[in-house]
C-alpha cells in the first residue's frame, strides 16, 4: 500500500531533471556519480543511503535523490 505522504518523482522536479541530464551525458550511471549524504539503515542484504548527484546540471544545485 502507498501512503498519501509518499509521492513518486515528477518529471519537473530538480532531482529528476538532473538524473535525466546525467543519463543523457553518460551512457552508464554508476556509484561514482553520487555523493552519499547519510546512511538510513541496513539489513542482511544491504544498506540504504540518501545520496546526491555529484555534479548536478547548471542551475540545478539542489538535486537531491530521496
């Protein structure tokens, strides 16, 4: 079930635009393109982090990835 507080990415959000720009400029998006901001938690199969695109497109400085 989806909660009403969680909304998917919208095409006009800064983070989504930065990701589209990154995918167009580089054929493969990898971990090196992101800066880890904070670890949210971990379980037996991995960790969850909040991250930011390292070099966001010009004019899009707040390109955070939730």
